[in-house]
C-alpha cells in the first residue's frame, strides 16, 4: 500500500489520530480531526496541505538495516517515504549492503553521534547490536526494532512477526504441495527471527508430518548472487529432494533458479518468503507454489509514528513517563503474515 494521493494521506493521518485516542493522545486527535470529523484540521494550509501541527521538518528518522542490496526492503522504504511526505520529517534508509554485522554496529555508533530524532533497526545480530542500542537510548534517541529483536537491549518496541509461527505457515504450504512426505531443504541466513522460521518449519513437520525429513539447512546469506549456488550444491547432494522452504526474502528466487538449472522444476516444489517483485513471476509460472509475506509496510509505518509520538509528547499514560521511568509504548507488537499463492499473487505486485 502506498499513500501517494494527498487526500488519501490526510485521511490516513486522521485514522492514525483515531488510533492514538486510546493511549491518551487527545491533543493529537483534536489537532488532526478538528471539531468535525470531516472538517479540515486546525492549522491546515490554504492550499489544502497537511496540518501544521504535523509538520516536523527538524526531525530526522533513520532506518538502519543490513543486507540492503536486496529488493526485500521496498515496502519498508515506501512506508518511510510516505511518513516523510505526511509529516515533513527527514527520513533515510541506510545500512551495509552485505551481512556485515560489524559495519552495522559502526553505523549505529555514527548515528548516535549525529543524534537523529529516532532510529528504526533491523539487526543482524542481537548481541553485537545491543550495546549500540543502549548507547542510543542513553543519549536520548528512541530506538524501535523491526523483524528481529534484541530483548536484552533498551529498545522501546519490537515490531514484527513471530518467526516460529511464520515458519509453521510456510511448512503447512509446503507439506500440502508435496503430499505430506519426502525430503526437503530449508534455506535461511543467521538473523534471529529468520532462524526462528526454520524452527517453525521443523516443529510443524515433526508434529504434523513426520514423513517429511529435513535433509539440509542452507545458509543462502540472503544474497541473490550466492543463493542459487548454495541451493544447487544442496540439491546435488540430495537428489531425492521434493521441496524447499525458504525463510528469507531471497531464498525463494535463489532456490527457483537452482531447481531450473538442475532440470527439476517439476520434481521440487518451493515455498518462498516475502513478496520480492523478482520472485513473483516464479509463483505465477515456476516452481514456487507460494510465499509467506510479512506486513513490512505496516511495520515501518507504525514504527515511524511511534517515534513521532515519543518525540512530540503525544503519549500521556502518566504526566511524565520519562520521570516515572516507564516505557509508554507496547514492548511487543506482532503483525502476523499473509499467505501469497497463485490465486492472489497479482495483488502483491508493487
């Protein structure tokens, strides 16, 4: 979902305002809605622009990710961009192109020195990133994590899927496609939530389809140039494989290319992860029979607004939550997943 139309954006801002009413944000609600739900908000520009109360040009919100070269981040970027359009805030998306945890940690320290209004993080490694997260919060910069969590850190919120449950959804799709039995390969890379999806696959098979055997777990590095090679090696080592379950955004396409090159597009069924545009053609006409899709736009849209609420005193559960030493936000928000299939794949194209 994109909020490109100005009228649609203003309507969405009103909806966000309604959503905050239950957490003590009556001032924000009034500023967006005015006395009449259909009336223009106080402070709206003569040209029909956004309410002045929402214009926060001096704020900077940064999304620091990892493996940024892959197309998975399209929905995250879209939500961040739309938030910037609505509010006037400066937004940016940064991070190392590869799975370089040390580089991500260095960039986080650089951000702390810059002192943006808020940081959103997709972490590569919880232990490596926790010290930097804590330094940011101690410096007065609120931090929200998406997808993977660092529960021992001082982050305000973790927003994302339950990785184990997402894996079970993928396992259900794959089990149905292969008739509930046979050898399968799982693809992943070493990020906490992604590894949890592997656990979900394994648990589902054990509990529901004991005749399905996981014969290999492939680290595809979430790298579209490396993944086909990794899956090709696993397929060669296990010629009786009938299914592949991918748990990161690039595993599906990488597996599909390897399956085609091996001449096994009819033999091996694939369940992918997420909705990368370059993968969807393989759902329509290839060996990928479906995908488990995260609600990525929702994650960044919510995270951005929560940082705004923290910075602009929109949350009043107590007169002064900082003095009270409490976190005014929910510490965990589980967004759930969608099933992408050949029947609905057209709805998921950007």
